[in-house]
DNA sequence: GTGAAAGCGCTAACAT
DNA sequence: ATGTTAGCGCTTTCAC
C-alpha cells in the first residue's frame, strides 16, 4: 500500500497532475467544478500532500526554526508561547531546537539553519561570537534575535540596563544602601546589562560601589540562571561577612535560590535582607518576590511578527525592538516606606 | 548569489554528483582521499545540504512531530524537555505543534501528520475521538501517545487511577472524611481516571460518596486545567454549604486556584481545609503543596525512546508504559497524624 | 571506486 | 481551463 500522490488523483479524475496541483493551490486557473471533483477524490483517497516535495519544488520551506538554548526556564516557555501564537496564525509551522548547554548552540545553528530546512529563524539568548555571526550571515533567510542584540539582525529584547537601574533604584528609594548583586555567568549579556543599570543607579544616588557586594558565577549551565547558582552566590556573599541589607538577583530563579540561602542561615526576607529579582516568572507571584517583569509573551509575539514580515518580503532596514521592563512590587523588597524618606540610614544586618 | 549545491562541488572536484553524495553519506564506496577532498571543497564553498531534497530522495524525513495542545503548562514543558533530551541525541529534529484550545488539535494533526513532513509523531493528552483515531491510522508512520491511552498505539502515561487513589487514601489516612473533588473538564480522561481512584479509595474505606463533594468544570480552555477553573470550582463547592474538611484537586494548577478561593473566604490551608494536588509542578515545592508527582521528564524520555525504537524498525507489538505517580507530602495536607488513628472523627469546617 | 541516469512528489513556466 | 514538460537538489540503482 503505497502513499497516494497527485498522479493517483490525476488518473482517477482524468486530468493532468498540473490541474491537480492547481486545485490544491487554489489557483484561479481551474474551473470550480473540476476543483471540487479533484478535492473530492483526494479526500476519498486520503491524499496528503508531501511536505518535502512541496518545499523543494517551491524553493521555499514552510517551517520556521526557533533556537532556544534554555527552554527549561519558564521565561523561555512564555516567550515561545507568544511565538507559537503568532506563528500558528500563519502558514508556517514551528521547529524547536533546544539544549541544556550553551555549547550546543552551534550544533543547533548547524541544523536549524540548514538550507531548505526552514524559511527563517528565531535565535534566543545566545552569546554571539564572530563564528556564529558568520553562520547567521551565511544563512540566506531572515533571522530575528530574541533577548539578544546585534546591529546586523532584527531583534527584540528587554531594556535590561534600565531594568537593572529600576531594581537598584527601587531598593535605594526604600532606604537600602548595601545592595548585593547576584549576577549570572559573565558571558551573559543580559546579566551584564542589568549589572550596568545597577551601577548607574548607584552613580545617580552618588553612592560608592562596593565591589565586594557583586558576585558572579562560573557556572555554564544555563549561564548560571539556576536556583543552585543563586544559592551558591548568595552563600558566598554571606560568607564574606560584609555588611549587606538587600540583594538584587539578575533573575527570579536565582533570587529563589538566594532566598533559600538566606533562610538557611536563619535570616528572613525582607526582614534581614530585602530581595529583588528579574523576569517575573510564574512562581514569583506565589512567593511574593518583587521583580522586574519582562513582557515575555509580547516579546515572542513581536519576534514572530517581525520574522513573518520579513518572510512576506518586507525589505525595511534592520529593526530593533526594545521593550521596557516594569517593576512589580511585592513583599520581598520590604514594606513600603514613606515616599520621600531618602535619609541615608544604614540597614546593615 | 545562488545557493551552492552538490553540482558546484562536483564541478570543482572533477567528480560526479554521485560521488559527492557518497562522500556526505560516508558510503564505503568512496576512497578516503576523494572524500576528504570533497569535504574540503564543500567547507570552502560553504555548502549546506538541502533538507527537503534530502528527505524527498531518501523517502524519509528527519523530523519528529510533537503535538501538544497545552504547552502553556509546566507539566508539558517538563515532558517536552525529556523528549528533547532523547531526540537531540538522535539524528532527528523536533517539530513542535501547540495551541491553546483542544479544538485546534485537529488542525495540528493535519499539519504534523503530513506525509513527508515527519518520520513519526508524539501526541500529547488529546481526547481521541473516532475521527482522530482514523487520522492516526492513516498516518503511515509510528505514533506514540503521551499522557494518553489507546490500545492501537504505543503509549506512555501515568497511572492516573492509582494516583487518585493515593491522593484520597492519603487524606483518609489522616482522618479526613469529607473530601471534596475538583475535577477538570469531563472530557479529560486523566481527570476521569483520577476521579475513579478517588472513588475506589472511598469504597475501600467503606465511606459513602457524597456526590455534592464532586465538582467539575465546563471550561474548555486547557480542559479546565487552569488556576481560574480551580478557583471557580472551589468557590462553587464552598457555596454549597456542605461539610468539607479537605480537597483533592486533579491538578496542581487547580489546587493553586482552590487555595486562593479558600483564603479569600478567610479560611486557611490546611487548618480549615487540607489540600492535595496532582502533577508536582515547580511551584508546588515553593508553596508547600502536597501532591502526586508524575515523572514528567521520564515520561518524555520514554516516549521519545519508544518512538526512536519504532523508527529504527522495531516491529514488536504495541507497547504501553504505565508510570507510577508518587505521593509528595508537604504541609498543605495537614500535619502528620499518628499512624493508626483511623477514628471517624469529622473534620467539618 | 566512480559515473550515468532515473527517480522522489511536487510546482511553474510554456503551450494549447 | 487544461496538458506537457522541465526542473527543485538530492539518493540510489546499475553499469563499468
């Protein structure tokens, strides 16, 4: 029992394969009658068009690749979901590449950017070294970067620097002056940017930065965006025995680990140490973590929309969409203090 | 600047395209020397094999479709992750279909089971009506069902009935006698099965089932596996003004909604009403929800492994893998009572 | 070990 | 409105 092709349908309908093809691509050059007849016979025979043959002949794939190094995290799930929503409204299907380690990105690029594989690609949160950039440039189809920036490619990302700035400012406004910073792997650009924002806030408040308050991880798994890394980082910070009254973790998942580390030492959040995260993953709502919300779903939708635009042939210059993070204040950053109390009272533990 | 094909390589290497093809498929019928030469030239020219042309000629796709109606939930993310892990070790890539509503399943089947599109498919948690079964049967490639059962197809699923049984038994052992049941949409088979387990536990304990304690939703979105549905269901249960001392929600996400409903009425978990969920999603650990853990990652890995087996040509009879859920006891189901206190003391609110 | 040639199932000129 | 035919880029007999 071999698969049924347009030849079978053509035979049975007493027409040529070209007509069958036309019927399926609803070309205006088939009479309604024959089209209906053909479609009927196809139905009857259980015909299924052959995707590969189709894209080969059309010189165009109807797949879009999403390359996501860390799909384990809720953040990416939400973004992906936004992507799905948009893509599923289109003629395209979504091919998802994901892997637990950053090194695998190259392998994924290799496959996902295969010629004839997909019509375009979305690349998530991967550090762009020259080799990867070269590969992206060789790829003749449109690429949109998500949670990532490079001048040569369309992108959509959160304003991470501003987010870091808002996080630190929030704590400063509340009167905290010894704000620890839990960064991720130093290779992570978003982490760096959030850190820059943290520094800017300190400059604006004219508060000297104590480098001992800033810690980062060597962990490569998910670039250190893990609960374990957060726990380890917070622990190392507490071990230093340097005064500290609050902490900004560059991601919620790390903040969760940090909170555990704090509580494991018999201290409380926010009583002893106030805590602010970044992302606003689902859990944060339940554990009352103050954080900077990234519009995840929106990011996904916008990225997909940008890509679809390019696939429709839009030749506009490279576009960069920067979305603003918003402060979501919950109890982990301490009870709200009276608005204008900017006294530099210290909050040491 | 047209894409480079094997013809270009053949020209430059002064060999036929057949030899180039052999070189890439590391056939034993090319001399090591010419192969190396060809590979070198290919590298130099930036050659990329054309995926569609390849699968067309080979009569075999290297894609595997995963059809997931509700990828929004953490449960599916974890399962998908297990799938990814296995799949990425193989020669296949993963095509992901997902949509927010159950109705969309048919559209996804239409695309995902396209001939020539994928070499096999994983179908998640979708009610199987005769039409869908017919479509699966027409599909000439292997299919593995996940979180789903049908005699004709390979499957991997949790023992939901047993899970429901364990959940209810756990509460009964603790002395609760008025156990509310928050089901999902009645079309959901897992929900039904968990309910059956709940009933069996009551029979074994010889406790009459009070039907007023059992509520289900009409919600179709995600089959009622949402926080909102949990909230609404719990509220309706409390409105009934029927004695109740504990609740088994057929999913953690619903349990979260239920907890909110309980707390919104000024009652506490587990003080006034004990709570047990199902799944063990990530949040549950943080909010101390007692639940029945499904081995999500494992399910994904096993499903992918089963599919890969079939793709390797394994012709063994249909296989069904049933995984056991495990009780994860946290504080939401009340403090542990002394083991053998089976007195039928009532725990009314 | 290598080449010639015939497809894989479809689309898209070009005819009629 | 329909048919003929030449590909799309690759794999795979079958010769040599």
